[in-house]
C-alpha cells in the first residue's frame, strides 16, 4: 500500500492541492472556465481589492492545511512530497506578489484581469442554446467586473503602486480595437462584445446583444477613465521594476531564486553563438545579405500563405503532420492528446501567437491562436518553428499530457501549479528537438528557428538589463558600457531580431508589464537540456541505452516543477 503524508482527517498533500483547485474554481469563475469546471456557473470573479484578498486568504488557508499534513507524518512517498513542494512554493510565490500589492497595478498589454475576462468568453461552450444562456448571464455581469477592476487600479493610485506609462498607452490602443474604433483593426467592424453576441442563436440574440451593448459601454467608460484619470496619474512612474521587485517576480515565473548576473552573462554567450549560426544560414537564403536583410527578404518576398483561413489550415496541417510523424517514434500519445485545433485570435490581442490548454476532461481541445494584426498575407519562414513551439510537440503535448495523467498526480500539479519557465522551456526545447530531428532543413525555416532562439536570448538580456539596471557588456556590438534602457533595448532588439517593428514594440511593452516572465523561455530550455544530458549520461554510465521516447513521456508525465527542482528530476528519469 502506498504510504502518504497524512493528517488526522485523512488529508494528504495531493488531496489538499485538489481541494485548493476546487475552492479556487468556486472563488474565481474564470479559473473554472480555463479548467472546464462548473460549466453552469454564470458568475465573474470579484476584480476589486476585496476579491484579491479573498484569493490570498484561500492560499493562506491551503498552506496551513499543508503545514498540518507535513507535521502529521514523515512517510517516504515521493509523489506526495513532490506535490507538497510545488504547492508550497507556488502559493508562497503568489502570496509574496500579493503582499507587495502587485494586483493594484495589474494593467498591462496581456494577461491582465480584463484580458483574461475577455478571453474567457472565447473558451466557453457555445454549441447549444443552454450554453449560450450561460454566456448571456455572464455577459450581463461584465460592467460590474470592469468597475471592480477600476476600483483596484484606483486603489493603486492611492498607494503609489502604479503601472507604467507604456502599459497605459498600449492598453488604450487595444481598447480602441476592442471597441471597433480603430479603422485598421482586423476582423469585423463594431465593438467586440457586440460582435461576439451575434453568434448567439436567433432566439437569444436580442437579449445577448443588450448585455453586450452594456459591456461595450462599460469598457468605453473604463477606457475613458484610464485616459483621463489613470494615465495622468502614472505619467511620471517608472516602466521598469528595479532589482527587488524583479527578483520577486522571477521567483513567481520560474520557481527559482536565480543568479540574475550569471543568467545575464550566459545569455550574452548564447547571443554570440546564435549570431554566428544565423549569419551562416542567412548566406543560404540570400548570399551576402546578412541575417537581418535575409529575414526581411523572407518576410516580403519569401513563401507566404494568402488569407487568414488558408493560414489557419496551413498551421493545422503542420500540427497534424507532427502528431503523425512523432507518434510511436519519439512520443507515445493517448488519443485525446493527439487532438489540437488551430484558431484565429480575436482582434485586439497581443502580437504574439499563443496557446490555450484543453479542459481537464478534453471536451475543449487544446488550441493555438494566430493574431492577424490586420494582415491577409502570412510569410511562413517564422511560422513553422513557432507552431512547433505553440502546438506540437510544444505547449500542446506537455499541457495535454499533464491533463491526461492528472489522476496519477493531482489536478493542481497539471493545471494551476504550472510554472511558466518550465512550460516555456519545454516549448523552446520542442523547437530544438524538431531541428535535431531534421524538420528545419529548409534555410528559411531554419533561419526562422534561429531567429526565435535569438529572440529568447535577447529577452534574457533586455528583460534583466532593463529591470535590474545593468549595462551592455564590453563585448556587446551595441553601445558597450551604456545602460540597458527601454529605448536602447528596443533598438538593440530590432538590430538582431528579424521580426516586424509592430511586433517588437508589442514585445517591449510585454516585458515591461510582466517583469521576469520573458527570461523563462531560454533559461527553462537550458534546464530541460541539462536534465536530458544528465539522464543520458547516467544511462550510459550504467551501460544502458538511453531511450529518448521513454524519457520524453516520463518527463511530460511528472507534472509541473519549478526550475529549482526540474534539472534534478529530469536527470533521474
């Protein structure tokens, strides 16, 4: 019989973790939408300061239960101990962020409460009239949620806990798109909630349109307040975090207390290595041109897909082909894990493609999302490796496999306990794996892959450099010895990353709004590669053959881990 850490009432860390998921889904209905729970729930979360405090109080209560469970016994059950370690680390990191009042300045160009609220409607079921009725009742509550969010930001003004001016300017531009006021915005004209309601069954459309109009009007009021009140209040605020605040966010995003100076120096070594590789690959694309000119040529004159729907189908085909080719050779995938959908992102999203995980029961599949950004032509040179990252074998295989093995771990370990640097590190490792397997032999596709790697190395450089206040080093080809300011960071990025100016502008605002998140991709990949190398060396030292397929499946079935634990766990597989 399996031993467990157990309390007097029978609670183990895994049971406590799963209880936490259920309680959080009740407290935060958007979490329930993401997980595919409580499908009849028509509420929205409390976005006021009281709502944030209620979430923090739940975390404190869960940690108290975990304390009791760990005091109750010292059984040597690694599954329970791994779950307990993750739960404690994650909730402690969340409470540290809460205690610093970060919810009072939660205005940024993606991942803010209002971005999450809008995205939740794209994840809700809309196949039946009953599902649309739930959507309608939830839609009616949007104005209250927007007002609660305004109260939270206003509380930040009172406390001097402010978002940065760049975030305000960017969000105001996004809200103009959401409200249909930007003539260059993609998609159908008109405000977003109103357009969304047009998909309702005819018998419900009038009622939903009424609720949608109120939601759009409330969004316009919030936009006006941001422009007229909040914007002037934050005009002198810093866009960067500073070392202390940054280190707190690094723990939140990576599950590790990183040596920031070591990571910064390592990223520069990666920069120089990748630059040499890009120069060699660019020579195959456009002899004598150099990487940036070669990528610009690929963007303007290289192979491209015409039309949004054709691009969506192309990306679906990439993922379907990857599933067919990798199944049985490098992965053993259960049938639910093989299903993934390509979608077009709603207007007003951030510039980068993204992925949403399947619901826990797989009734909603995993989905990749392509932002159109007003375009109707889609060069493929940088889409191939991006979809290996977002879809298969990247985010989709990891997060869908987590869902598939949830009953062996805990729901928390495969959902809310996810560590960004672990997940983003796997996705970047997945791009590298496809290169290793020979899927990126086309010079344009491989230059796109190397450019993606370069972007992630540059993220480490500019994110740490800007927020911590470091200088460009002596061997930098750009402004050696000068500070990594946001303005210099943007120029530096543009010189060595072949992506559009609009995309890079959006990226810079993203890094400033989510301190520490951007470094997890490359540093997470480093952890995955170190773990694989150590596991391979250990097998070979024992005279055993290293089975990469078995290692992949074991690695993807262990649930979430912070970077402090990831290398050790991967090395032991």
